[in-house]
C-alpha cells in the first residue's frame, strides 16, 4: 500500500470511527455542561476531554496493542468464564437493550418532536415515534448488512455531511457568541476539572471503544494489511483522527453552551440548549439543521453498535445464525425497545452502565500494563476483584435509588459509610483505590508464583 493510499485509508477509517462514536449524547452533554460551567468552561472542558475523548482513544489502542482477536479474548485474561460474561453483558448493554434503542429515541425527541407542536396528543406522538423508529432502523439495517462497506458508506459519506452540519452551527456560535460566559452554577464553583472528568463518562464512549476497535481493526485488515505492527499503527492513527474530531467538536459545543445563557437563558437539558441555539441563529432552518445533525449522529452510532453485536455473536455462537440474521434480530429487538421511549430506556440502563464502566476502565489499563507483569493471570484477577465490589455497589445503589421509598435500605447505609472512609467515592470514583490495591496485591503475588501463561 502506497503512502498516499495509506494516508487516505487511515483518515477515512478515522472519520468512520468518529461517526460511530459520535451519537446524540456527545452533542447534549457538552452543551449542558457549558451552560453550567460558565466562565469555568476551559477548566471543566479539560477534564471532559480526558474522559470523553482520551479514554475512548486509549480503549481503541488497547485492543490493538493487546493483539486480541476481540474483547472476549482480552477479558478472558481474567478467566475464560469472566471473559464471556463481561463481553456479553457489555455488548447487550451498548447494543439492543439500551444504547441502540436510545439512538432512535434521542433522534426522535430532538429532531422530530419539536415539529409536531406542543398541542400534539400522546397518541400522535406515540404513532410518530413508531413510524420514525421504523424508518430509522430500516436505514440502520441497510447500512449494517454489509460491514465491509462501512468505511465507504460512513467514513466517506455520512461523516463529512455530519461534520459540515455541526460546523455550520458551532462556528456561527463561535463567531457571533450570544454573550460572555455566565457565572458557574454551584456544582462548578469548585472542582470544575473533576466535574468535567465525571461528565465525560456520560458519553459512554469508553465502553463502546472496546467494541468499535474491532470494526476498525477488521477494516484495516480488509485493506490487505496483516502485519500486527502496521495494524496497530494504522488503528492508532485512525483513533487519533477520531479523538481529534471529538475534541474539536466538544470544545466548540461547550463554548456555545457557555456563551448561550445571555441569549436563551439557563436550560434544563443539553437538547434544549442545542434546539434554542439553533433557532436563535437560524430560525426555522436551525431546527432542520439540528434534526439533520442528530439523525446522522445517531444513525452512524446505531450502525456501529448493530454491526459489532452481530459480528460478536456470530463468532460466539457459530453455525446458529448467519451474520445477516443476527443483524436482523438485533435491529428488530432495538426497534421493540425503542418504542418504550427515551425515559424508560435511560432509567433501566444507568445501573448497568454504573456496573460496567469501572470494569471497562480496569481492562483498558491492564491491557497497557500487561508487559509490566508478564501477563500473569493473578494480576488480572486481583485487579478485577478490587474493582468489582464497588462497581456492583454503584449499580445496585443507582437501581435502588430509583425505587420509591427505598432511600433508607441497607445499600444506602453502606453508601453513606463509604462516603466517609473511601477516597473519591463521593465523586463516583470509589472503585479507583480498590482497583489500584488489587493490582498491587496481584503484582506482589505474581512475583512469588511460577510463571504462568496468559
């Protein structure tokens, strides 16, 4: 492959990866965060970029660096059964149960619902949601059925249109800001950097990075590149393109949010910030522009999730269903769950994500540190054993708090105690110290044990 072809390939692959990552949540979170951070926007944004763009980049590189066939092989370094359970849980969570249906419902609520009018009845809205989801998932199915064409269909077609649409809105806001950034809200008065770190988790791209990395690696290999070093190099450069695009978009949207308070006031959600900002600058055309942005962002993410899930389960359960039938199944299941609406999807997904996120970050870190401890299984086991209890508690606590009248249960008592004794627990990073302790214990034990294969 020539240098020019190589360069074109990693740019197109990087743009495809950006589009797969960039869903509606990536628009909403920085817009809302910008309004709340106010004149602390740059400190907050630095933290947000680390977890919102940096962690996904590390996740993509980690899979390539580990030379693993897929996420299951990487997670199986803990134990084979853990590898299967963790991988299946992650794929289902960011696939047909939660994230994929959410792409359709978010796209509907931001891009379609405003055009129905405030006086539209619940029946009309429900019917419109079903019709839109049918169209949305029909498009997703068509794009997903031929994964070998993802680079051409997404990286070379959808992504440039998406980036152009976003650029029109955010550059206009940057050139003609509505006013100066307002004073930060109470939550951002102090510790804005740490707050930005936690807000970056909301994108969930670190979870998706372990899934999308396989699509990138397969796309690279489909170009005729088989040498592991070249695959890692091209995957890394594609990841840098994607993370760079994410970072630029986040900065501009965050700044637009920070300067929008003077023109549209403080809004409850990032969706409202985007909608009213688009209307402020472009009137009715602004709503259409925002609808296009959100639809393209959600569609490309849905395609990546459906494709990844279908490819994984096709490998996990060979000779059961063809790839095309897995795509059809996950598309139909996603369509079914999408009809429950956005609020229900978010309510049931948050506890699962609170459980999976710390385990995902731990796996990414272990993949990079593997050579340090010679790939000893005991280090993987001890690190996950340190991380898992707090991850379970975070998920349990989140689910428990959603139940009426359940504020004084045992889980809340444990939660109250840990807030006083465990560093970073109140900030949502309580799993960090136990994970480090587990790693240190595992590393010490590995020195006293015979060398074992990975």
